[in-house]
C-alpha cells in the first residue's frame, strides 16, 4: 500500500509541475509537439529512476555537506549516458530536442527527488517515487503538447489535422505554453478546492 | 583534518567512477555517431549536387572565416561540367543556420540543404519541414491514397535554379507551391516562411556570403596552380 502511494502521488497529489512547481524549463520548451514531449518524458524518467536508485544506494556513505555535488555528478553522468545513446541510436530525436537533453542535468525534479526522497528512503521506494514522478511529468507534458500542437501547428503526431487551415502561431511560441499551463493550473486547483468542500 | 580529507576522497571516487562509466559509453556510441555524421554529409552532398562525382573536401580560412567546399564533376555527353558544393552559415533567430549549397560553374544553385538550425519550432524550424498532404484522420482511417509525399522540405526546394551570384530576393507569398514557381524564378526570389522572415533572410545571407568566399577560394587556387606551372617551367 505504501509503495502504491509513493507511486501515484507523483501523478496528482504531488505532480512535479502543477503542484511542486519545478521542472518548468523543459515543460515550456519542448511541448511544441507530442512526440517531443514523449521523448523528453522518457529521457527524464530514465535519468530520474537511475539517479534515485544510485542516490538511495550511496546515501549511507555521503557526508551531509558534500551531498549536492555528489548528487549532481551522479545525475550528470546519467544525463550524458542518455545524451550519447540518443545521439547514436535516435539521431532525429536528438536533433529535435537539442539543448534540452543536456539541460536535464539542471531539471529540478531530479535533484529535488534525490534530495527530498531518495536520500532518505529505501531503493525500492525510490524507484516507485521516480517512476511516479516521471509519469506525472509525462502526463502534464503530454496534455500541454497535445493542446499546443493541435492549436499551434494544426497537427497531431506530426500529421496535419485540417488541410489548409492556418494555425495560430501564438500557441507554438512561449506565451502559448504559459496560457495552456495557466489553464491547467486553474483546472487542477478548481477540482482540488471542490474536493475539500 | 578528517573533515576535509574524507569528503575529498569520496568526491574523487565518485568523479572517477563517473568518468570511467562515461568513457565506456562514449567508446560504445562513438562509431555509430561518426557513421551517422558521415552519412548525413554524403546524403546532403547527393542532394545539392545531383549526378555529380564529388571530389575531396577542402578547408581553408579566408579573411578570418573558415570555409569548406567540395569540387565536383559531371560527365554530360562527353563534356566535363564542373560544380561546387559549399557550406554557408549565418546567424538566424536563435543560433547559426548552417546549410550546404551546390552550384554549377555559372553559379546556378543546383540544390540546397539545411544541415543545422535551432530556430523556433513551428516558425523558423519550418525551414526543414517537409510538405505532406496526408492528414491525421486520413492516416487513421487509411484513406491517404493519392496523398502526395514530398521527400524534401519545400523551403529548401525553392532555391534550386536560382542564381547565387545575383541578389536573391524575398517575397511574402506564404508557403511555396507549384503555381508560384515561374513568378519566383523571374524575380530570382524565394517565398519566405510565414512569421519567420529572419530565418529566411539568414539563409539567403549565408549563401550570398559563401558564394563570394567560393570565388575567392577558386581564384586563389587558379593563381596557385599557375604559379606552380611557371615554377616548374623555370626549374627545367
């Protein structure tokens, strides 16, 4: 039951983007298309789960005052592994995501989970936490990218929806991401406030 | 003392393990990355110089800028026609727009291909968008028969046939289509990407700059070749 809770909390109750408010940079930048969002989710979740496992593994040996540099080294290593692998075997994805792959290093979700959760909990719990948080990140990114790709590019999965229609380019640039994210936050807070009553 | 030495050792150990892991991963992925880069370049050369036999790559520095070009030849009914491919680069809206351009000996563009760009997705990044008439619902319901598939981005296709030595103009007529072809050709112009005139202009600027460099490089080559011949003549 405890495992299940640690897993599902990332999707709604402690959604990294909508509730914790971290990891905004990739959220706003890569959600121009659904496929970008899905690849970003996969890369981030991969790094998140691996770093959670390792941080949880070394938590006994790491002196408190140098934990941050050690966590960052671990995270940066996994990010570079993911980056090289994508470059070698998925060049199109590597090209589409560009600078945002190396920037996973500074994604606050990963360091945040290492610091807040993995360094205090067991390996198995940390894995569940990592997958749950990754899923929460992914669902948010997917919804955002779904709205933005349909309205901003008149496309879905790179395929045109209505031939000949001119899409709204405001949705594809940063303001469109803020509008959509704001509406999502409003919706989430509305539902949560109704629940309490 | 223990407060300094122990953390330092632990940190060094972590860094050591991490660099060991990375060097192994790099070793595994490197051949594949290298192969892809080479394939990408060969594919681009085949696009910009269709039918030509491409010679060796030449790198040189002219007036402080690096310039890369490839001489090429084509056998057209017994006559050898010369052509050149070169790299053009110019700052776009965000970062360099790097393209490869092929020209014949009269500076007519035979083809161009954008190799690298980091423009805004949905606007400037449409410079590498391939026009497709297949739709989402069409793909789902399987009635995409008759849909025309281009293999190359429409923005880049427009450059074929233009004269690089003359000024390339920009017109704002929206996405390129077959009907615009004659009008654009008569004006030596391309139709800009809607909402991304900066990207379109950067691409053209890069080509204009690079064609000048190509001519400087070729002139220098002729002078050097002539110099060599006279030197050899003198030695004899």
